[in-house]
C-alpha cells in the first residue's frame, strides 16, 4: 500500500533518469539533444503561460460572477416584497424579511475567487501543456533524420527500462510488489 502514494514510492525515478541520461549521451548527437531541450522548454513555457492565463481568466470570471450576484441582490432588495400572508380562513401570518440572509458575504466572495482561480489554474495548465506538447512534437518532427534517431533512442530507453522493471519484479514476489511488504 505504501507505493500507492507518490511520496512513499521507492527511488525508481532516479534510476530511470540515469538510464535516460545514458541514452541521451550514447544514442544521440549534440544537435539531437538540443532539439530535445528546445522541445522540453516549449512544453514548460506553454504550461506556465497557460497556467497564468488560466488563473487570470478564473479571477476575471469570479469578478464577473460576484458583480452579477451583487446586482441581483440589489435588485431583490429594491423590489417590493409581501410582508404578510392571508389564509382562506382569515388568519394572517407575517413573512420574515430574508434580505440580510441573501446578501453576498466575504466568505462567499473568497470561496468564489479561490475555486474559480483553482479551476482556471488546472484548465489553463492543461491547455498549455497540450499546446506545448503539440509545439514540441512539431519541433522534433521538423528534421526527419533527427526524428528517427530520437525515436530509436527512446525505443532503446523503453526497452532498458522495461528490462529493469522485469528484473525488479522477478526479485520480489507478486504479493510484495503489490502491497509493499
């Protein structure tokens, strides 16, 4: 169960990073490594810009929603409201004034800004990541020869990574691997 949370997983990422560096150094030339670096920086840049735009859009939407709620409340407050109800038997009951209960509060404004910003953060980050990935893909596929070398190096990396995982799984029983005991 410990391996189900990222914080408790073993240091497999360090091994994979070292293996990837070896393949980058041995399977690719300097121009191929530069292409990969440019592609990686494009993904990162697009994700950062998308995240910032998403947060800004979320704040803008929260501001618009808040102003709309405030205008609805002001219209409701200015409206003439009934003050009592008459029943068929002649009895009358007063209707309580609920205007103060409908007023926008600081807590609702804070929640609106928080959740809209959070939604914008995720939405913008994901859209930025997708556009960055598309841009990085175009960068890599621009040169067909470099693309072939990069694909071959990636394929060799995946083969070696899967071999390491197979060796690791053969070393542990299935129960130990699944439940970390």
